[in-house]
């Protein structure tokens, strides 16, 4: 990866991510098949369970955007959007990011909560950037992710298990580092 540290610095500066904060992102269209409500349910649970400082990013846009922002409010998850100048909340809706290599460099963990998937390009790109992954075990995901080596898998109907898997990744820096190798 060319200039990965510089790309990381730029993404983290843009979104005010501190060095001690773990950035978790989901990348893709905001549509029902991608199951972002599951991501938000999991995030709510995770924020209550971990002592680590985490920042979550929903990267992408689509027809479910307004519903997802409303749902985040219902769950009492504070957020910013791409229109805000200051990003100091636990969640950010970034809309589309053109330079996905900067996004992947800036994130510490990439997630995917899809109900169904073919071969998810976002996870291939995440792995190319050495990001550990937590994803639902659907479609072709298990073909590109080596469970317990490059990522962790959870059932698509169990956001509690997903939160547990992501918490394990967040709380265990050695595990994250192992999975980046």
C-alpha cells in the first residue's frame, strides 16, 4: 500500500479521530439488503458494553439514508453527517467517499452486515488495506474471509453475536494486529 500512513492521517484528521479511538466502518449502498439497521442495533449495544473509545462510520448513501438517520436518533446514537464541520459524535454518516483507499487506511475495523452478498468488493478492498473484518456469514463472504485469521463472522439474524464478535476485535489489540497480517 502506497502512502498508507499519510492516507490514514488524512482520513482521521478529516473526521477528528483521536489516536486512542478505534474507527469502525461499514461501506456500501444504504439499502435494505445491506442491513444497516442491524449495524445500528449492534452499535448501540457495543457502545454500552465496551470501555474502549470507538467511532463508527456509515460510508455510502442510498434510499434508506433518512430512515437510518431517524433510527439512529430513536436508538439515542448521536451522529454527524458529511455536512457537519466538526465530527465529535459516536457515529458519522459520511455519504460517498471517492477515495476509498483513504477510508480503508483510516479505519481500524471494517464491517459488513448484509442479509445476502455475492462477492463483496468492500471486503476485498478492506483486506487489501490489511483491515480486520467482522461480517455476517452470508453468500460469498466466507470465500474471501478466513474466519479467525482475517476476520470474524456472525449470524445475519443475531446482532448481539455480531456485537460480541466486534467487541472481541475492539478489546483485543493483539487480535486486530494479528488479523492485519
